[in-house]
């Protein structure tokens, strides 16, 4: 029963995963690499799952990525988190929901981070609201799963290698099944 949901998620990756992520890696490579970075950094199972699933909202709304290149923010993090909340706990969905706002936080709190943004990421920063103000950053630090969201964002930024081969979708099946909500 539970595996039906995992099959649905994997089918979504099979359908849209070949799409370009924007910086020479495919969407599937990006998802798997972000998860692998969490795994190698000894993060929780929930964080590894969040790494894998953080951009799934980009596949839910076909116009998502296109809209962003046209100068509209389609809020893929909200779409993705809303979908995932039906099946997974907050420890997975909250970092996903906040991974974009975490970038605004990092831009405000870490000058090296702001300098190191890719061209595409610098462009989208403006659409996302620009760096947080000092007050916004301070308030964000009090939000549950704040640290996980920031950590996820750093993995997100690093998981864009066209040549890096990492364990595939099936390596995550048991992890995702174990995280499923009881009533999902
Ligand atoms: Fe991403």
C-alpha cells in the first residue's frame, strides 16, 4: 500500500527527471546529488529524503521552471511541500518548504555565500525577494527546522555536477517508506 506513493514519486522523477536543472545537471541528478550530500554529511533520514524531494514542486506545476525564467516566481517550494505533507512528517516537508527562503537568509548572514551564488541563482534571488533584512533573518532563526532548511539549501547549491554519479532512486525506497506517515 505504502509503496504506491513511493512508486508515484519515482514515476514523477522518471517523467521529469531528464529536464535540465539549469546548470548542466539534470533534475534527477540534482535531486540524487542533494540527497547524497545529506547522507555523506551524516544528516538524519528525514534530511536525506528532503534533499531528494526538495524540488518536486517543479514537476507538479508544468509552468514552474518556465515561469521563473520569465520573471515570475512560481513558488515550487510551497507546491512541493503541500504535496509531500500528505505523506511525510514536518522534518521532511518544512526544510523543503523553506529551502528558498533559506537562500535569502544565507545571503543576509553570510557574505561569502552571496558572493558565491551562480549567475542563475543571483538572477532568481531578486525574484525571491532579495536578501533578508536583519530583522527577518533574526526572526527566521527562531522558526522550527530553520537549521535544517539552511543546511538543505547548502546541499542544494552543491548538487549540480553533470559528471558525479551517485546512488539512484531505488537506494532511497526503504528510507522513504520508513518515513511515510502512518495514515498516508
Ligand atoms: Fe534545488
